[in-house]
């Protein structure tokens, strides 16, 4: 059984989704209680042929700039005229990353509370040597206007956290960052795939649609599995029939519960196959 980590109150595997690891349920139940987690979640049958309600957004084929649509390659080229994308060290992230983070957090609705500056610094400092950082810089003043935190492990790269300063989005910072990173990981280093993460449940986002449409990412379908803390299991089963109403609630606590119930819906769809 592989390593697990706690994230947003849940235990999730600390290894890529293409690695199938046998789950020891008795041990996992103990870990859920020990870590005071609400549940553990993992996937199986990664990148299966049949569609499912749960997926990862991945790219396993690098495209040269000429292979993109006229609109996309125009924006990449225009962006590269004004912006520079390069790897940065942890010290640069610690010094300049928070201003980008705080600006980006105001762009979308999320029930997560943003980190303050000290929490951000602690988070970055805790990342081990598997993590790589990329920065997008405005050429005019060498200002950091975007960044990505990537974890490279088992011949794949996880684009874990990507943030852009809202004042510079019109310079196509997102286009140049994704193009440059895809080129580095898929072409230069020949990794199997880059991974943007699972389908979004926690907050509304159009990032995944953007990546599929503009950069030819695709859905890698899989089955999602959940093991609950005993008390959480009771609550989930009691509230599941009311999930459609709960997930629409503007109350933060109710919305979080709604997210868990929606995830349970994806889990139950496995059993209908």
C-alpha cells in the first residue's frame, strides 16, 4: 500500500494515479481515525477506455506551435514577445510568490480560505526536492506575474498549483506558461504525461475546459473509491437524498457537505457498471 497524505480534511494517495496500489482497508480505516480525516479517496482503472463520472485532466502528447489552432498559436507568440517563462528556485517563490497568489485568489469563488503570507511561506518551505517551480515574468520590469508548483514523480508531472496575477492576464500569461511547461516535460524530458488534477468538485473553474480546447489536454477516465470515517459515513448516507439542494447552498459549511455528497454520487456510479 502506497503513501497517503492529508489534504482538505481527506486522505489521498501521495503517488500518481497511473500507479495501481492494493488498498489495505483495515489499515486505511485506522489511518482515517488516526489522522482525524473525514474520508480517504483513491482511484482505480486510470485512463480506462469507458467513460465514467470521475477523471483526471492530462496531456500525453506535445504539440509543436504550428500544430495549434491559429488563434492559440497567435496568443502564444504574442505572449512570448512580452513575457518570459523560466524555472525559478524556492527562494524566488518565497520572496515574490505571495503577491501573485493573493491576486489570483480573488478571481474565483471557492469555499477554501486563502493562506496569509506566513502560511504561504511555510507551505512553500515544506515542499521537498520532488517539487519544481516555474515563473512567468513581465519583460518590461522583470516582475513575477504567474507561477506553477509542479511535482515530478514516476515519469509524470503534476501541475499542482498554478496562479496568475489578474492585472497581466491580457498578456496571455496562461498561454505561454502551459506551452513552455508542456514543451519541457513532454518533449525535452519525454515524460509519460502531465497531470492537471481531477475533475473540479470544490469550486467552479473553466481552466479544464480551457486546457482541453486550447492545449489538447484530455480526460483520463477512472473509478473513484471512498472510505469514510464511521461518523461521516452516517451523515453522508442520511443526507445523500438531499444532495441537489445542499450543494446549491450559499452557506460555506453546507456547500462543503454538498461537495462530499456529489463525490459520493460519482462513487456510487461505479457500482452501476
